[in-house]
């Protein structure tokens, strides 16, 4: 493996772990989507409106890509913080903050992936037919990101001692996952009718 992140992921160490891997999967999906946007933007040079629309989507993708890179690193940094807080017998408030962050980062990864579906839908309905397969691959990668980040966030839920807080966070994780499933299902149905 030549990619430094993949090399680090393959090492028998706790970080990077599943949350960072989910964010990395999103980066792959977004890169594939960006390729399509750049191709279509180049085709739209003759029509200023079309070019500008594709250019705006490219800018949105760039922003999403940077955010997901940030979240990949944020997830990578949270596990050592969690271990340190538990080992040092940090005050309960500090430990609870780190535990909450260990769930908040995967939840943010999920929410960012969910935003990606609007780009998937927009690109998929406007790109050349032969590129729709690539758009679908990007969407499947984002759906895998949602599932992966959901599992990481859920696996940290038992660390929360306060029942109401645990239930509220669990509800939010499930809500984002279900919204993603429904959104992706609708997008795929739209593709099959086209």
C-alpha cells in the first residue's frame, strides 16, 4: 500500500481506526464525484450558465472534501485522548466530554456524508448517461460511510453513563442513518427510472 493513510490503517495499532476509515471512504467517493463534475464542467464551457452551475458544485465538493479530511484526522486524534482520559482517572466531567467527542466526530462524518447525497442527486441527473455508473459508485461509498461511522459512534455509546444523554445521542445517530438510507433509496430509484 503506497497511500500513507492506508499504511497507517493497516498497522496493528488503535488509530487510525474505523471512524477515520469511514471518512477516508467518503474522500474516495467525493474524489470520484469530483472527476465527473470536472468532466461536465469542461463540456459546459460553451454555455456560461451550465459552466457556472458545474463550477459551483465543484466548489461545494472541494469544501466537503476538506471537511471530511479534517474529520478523518479528528477521529484519528480522539482515541488517544479517550485512552489518556480513562487512564489518568480524569474528572468525570472531562472524561464525559472526551466520550461525547468520540461519538460526535463519527456523527459529523455521517452528517457530512448525508450532505453529499444532494450533490450525488444533482450530478447524477445532469451528467452524461455513461457517467451515471460512477455517480452510483460514489453514492454507495457514501452510504458505506454512513453505516461505518454509525457503527463507530454506536460502539462508544456504552461509555456514556447518563441514560438520557445516551438515548438522545443514540436517537440522533439512528435518525441520521435512516435519513441517509431513505435519501439514497430515493436517489437510486430516480436513476432506475431515468
